[in-house]
C-alpha cells in the first residue's frame, strides 16, 4: 500500500474513488424528519383551529402531595409528607424493631401562617385559629381607633 492510498481517497491515476451507499437507517431518519416537518407546517393536531388552549390554574407554584425522608432524632428516621392543597403535614416514624411505619405527628398549618408573634410547642390548630381571629379583631379595632 502506498502512502497516498493509506491517507484516503486520492486523485491519483488508477485508484478508484468508491463511496459506499448510505445505510438504510439514514433513509428512515430522513423520512421521519420529513414527516415531522410536514406535520409542523400543516399543524395536523386535534386542537380546534390549531390554537393552544390554556389550562386553568388554581394558583402559582407546585401543588399536590410531596414525600421525603428525614431524620427525626438520633437513630430514628421517618417520612415527611406534605399536602399543599390541604395545608397539612404529617410524619411517619420507621420502627425498625417492628418493621413498620407509625404516624408520629400530623398538623394543618392553615392558620399558622397568619400568626405574627408566637413560639410554642403544644398548640392545636383550633387554638391557633382562635388566636388568629383574636389578632385580626385587635388589629381591626386598633385601625378603627386610629381613624379620625
């Protein structure tokens, strides 16, 4: 083999430049791209008039139930579950001795977010609701007194 033949095709006399036919998969890909391009141009879809219709959104952000694991205490792990639609969080503790999950805590934060100045541990949600209503009444009375 000469140096010219080793480096690839050349224009040297007596050497034929033969190009192999493309593999059939390239023709399949080319055909698929042609079909996609045609569909995009003609807009062959099931929307009336080829327009995009928006879905109604209840509110911004993520919705639904989320679950993630975490450590509850030293040597104790669990699963935290958060339901954003119902404003609820609950925690399952994994009991390794029994091989099962136990409901460790559950709470709604529906009214917690309205508290302005509170830090406590033993407070049920209905008591928080009463505190929020009391804060609102106090704020309303204060604003009425401030008006001339």
